[in-house]
C-alpha cells in the first residue's frame, strides 16, 4: 500500500524499473532509491474576493537529500496531486545527478485552476503555501523554483514570505526570482535555450542544414516559447506551435517574436491569427526536423511514437513520452534521435543552481557567463550520455537515467544507513 498512485507516478516507477534491471540493482535496494524521503500535504485557506474562505490542497515531495538540498519547481494546476508531484521529484533527482548538481529532486504544487482566481487571491495562496512549508524548506534543505502555473512574481512572494519569518532577506530560498530580487540573468530563458542548444548540436552531428530545417513546438509557455525563439534565431523555420487553446501552422515559418508578444499580453496564442489555425491533435506528427514537446506529461504514447515524422525529438517537458512509446522509439533509433527530458530540459535547474550559488555568495555573474556555463554542463552531460549509450548499446533515455541513478546509488551506499 502506497500513498503514491496515478499514471504519472506509475510511469516514473516503470522507468526506474527498466534502469534498475539494466544496472542489476538488487531488489532490496530499489525502494530506497525510488521512494521519496518525505511527502508533505498542507491545507491552504485563503479569503476569496467575495469574503468567503476556501481551502486549497498543497503538496511538496522531497525525493532524497543524499547529495545536498532538494531542488524543484512548484506547480499550480488543477491536475496536481501527490503521485504526480512525487514522479516529478524522482525525475528531478536523476536529472540533477546526471548533470552533476549537488541536489536531490523535489517538486511541489497546489491543486488550483488559475482561471478562477484573481491576482490578489493568487498572492494570498502563494504566501499561505510558503508559510505552511516553512518548517520543511530552507536554503540548505529544499529550494523551490517555478513550474507550470507559477512565475517570477510567485517566487518573489515565496521569498518575501520566508524572509519575513526569518527576520532577514533570504534570497537563496527560491530560484527563478526577478533579477531585481536576487534572481540571475538568463534564468527565464535557460530551459528553452538549453533545449535549442542540444537540438542544434544534434543537427550538426546529423548534418542537417539549420537554414533549411523546420521545427514544431507543442506547448508555448516559458520553455516552448524560448526554445522556439532560439531555434528561429539559429535559422530554423518554426512551422507550428500549440498551447492549451489551440495550434497555429505556417509552412513559411511563424513570426515567433510577435507570437511571444501576443502570448505575453493575452496569456495564450488564442486570437493571434484565424488564417493560421491548425488541428492541435495533429501537431506532434507533423513532418519536421525538430519536434519539441514542451507541455504536459504522457503526450506521446506508442501510437503517436509510431507516427512521428521528426528527425530530432527534443523533450522540453517532463515525462512527455510514455514507456510504451519508448519501446517504439527504441526500434526507430536510426530514424528519430531522442534527447530525453532528463537531459534536454535540465538547463533550467542548471541555471537555478547558478542563481542559488550567486545568492549564497552575493556575487552576481553577467548573462554571457551564465549561458556559457550552462552550455558547458549540457555538452558534458550529452557526451557522457552518448558514450554510455554506445558502450551499453541502449537507448539515450536508458543511458542518461542510468548515469543519474548510479550516482545517487553510489552516494547512498557510501553514506550507509543511519542509525
């Protein structure tokens, strides 16, 4: 019997099982590696604008603290539950270990439909959530960051709430803050830039001409929009994008800066164009050189994987590809080059780490330095993944996750069990 359930957690557990079998991890070690160290559920009551009181459920899961504090985003969405949050924390652990960060994985969130609450209510809910989390988080225990439904403003509210209880400003309690509040240059763009950087590197290895290449972006939030912008700046035509409101397609290439301005002003791509509207259910299977799923988990199942017409699959979202789809992609390795999420979208946590370090030191870097260091770490991890995949003759996801799991396992075994 476990409190963790649901399709997303089952997917994370199944992925871990594949890696554990590949590495020959004994059965009596597996639960210690997989199951989170700590799961917190809190009630977050707030005053609504009409004077009523409503209680929202909040969650935080800390997967392991073996290598350092936990690190992970905070998601505000109607789908948030303890199983989903736990799965995302587990994936974050393997991601941080893969790229060499001194973190364990964490994730948190509130089950809320943001379309139903005002900005004042959002501030109240954000501050109440952090207030309830204060006994369980800290700059050397658990460091929060933005995720779906949260942003720089929410992180500033989190930081301010924690700081008020400490009696001093503690910028290092969260990352993804506004630069004016202790954030780092380049954090907002970091995940999307990293996705595009790795896609560009793969295209170079596959001898794909950037100026003749095309890209499709599923999800036009922070990750998808900046990935699209960077790919367009590399010379690619971004022929299609989608979000929760619909999809747009233009074979000549969409105007990504204009689309980003529209999405910022209106909250989505809806209303940008009636002539360019497209069926969002078909966007993943469009013919293109680079496909970036940058929205939700489990959008590519086995049926969709068999229909993919991309040359490079760059996973901007967490867990966009199901284990059954992975089996299909393993048979299509010569056709589809997979950059797995555990590496592809790790630019965000890498630059979050840089922000945390800068806050602790009170010494801030220029944006060019942030980006240079991000790409250096991504390139090193990419090289390690490719070498491992070739040495073991396994898919890229297996290779990347195996590196991460091995590092966490080695650290746990060296430290032993206490008491």
